């Protein structure tokens, strides 16, 4: 089957088995490895990408369902100013999620901070409710997010790319 969609702002098409999971298509066919295969069951969040602006577990999306969608991966956001604040905030408090979580946490933080410039902790909880993390705490994540907000505030910007 030929499937076409927007990927990080570019139109792409590929011939692919229709039920191949989107996370595998991104990694194997497009070499975008920020979305990681973890549980393959919609529980860990490691495979998170944006599909039509919504945080989505790409392990649960057969590629045929991605036809004509707009997909953005971590790689598509890595050079945005908002992501630079997030990275700086994480670094400043030495919050370094392991490879399993890192890009999905950054992408989810991006989704949070571009819609909630100064999020409350319950909003952080809501955005990260689709993530299961075995080796860092919510306390560390709160501190890192709050530091990213502070980085942006000190730069004089107030959200969005
Ligand atoms: S691999 Fe998709 S949620 Fe775990
Ligand atoms: S599983 Fe390692 S930081 Fe989340």
C-alpha cells in the first residue's frame, strides 16, 4: 500500500505493509529514532509523536491510519527555540532521562509548554499521564519543567516557537 502524509513539514510517500506500526515506519523507513519502541502497548509513552497536533502513541497507529495526517516527531522540533529552553531547563537541574524516555519527555514538555506557558503541576501530570517511567520521579520532572519556564521567562519570551 502507498501511504502519504506530512512528516516534519514535508510531504512523504512510501510503499509499506498497511499494518506496520507508525513507530517502526518512522524509525526504519525514515531513520527518525526519537520515537522509541518500548511496550508496543500504549503504556510507556516512549513512542510519542504529534499526529494532527495531538500527542499520540505511535505504536498504536497502523501506518494506513496515518494517511493524509500531519506528523511531527522530536526531530522536527529539536531546533525550535521552545525546545532549547526545555533542554536548558532540564540540563540546569541535571534532569537527564534515559534513552528510553528522553525524546518523548522532551516532545511532551514541548506540547505542554506551548499550550500552558506556566503550567500547574496538575497540568504537568495530565500531559505526562501517558508515560510510564521506571527510572526518574515526577518530582524531578516538575523541577525540570519549572526550570524551563524560568529559562524562557528570563529570556523575555512567553511561549510558542
Ligand atoms: S511503545 Fe508505544 S506506548 Fe510504549
Ligand atoms: S525509563 Fe528511564 S528516565 Fe524514564
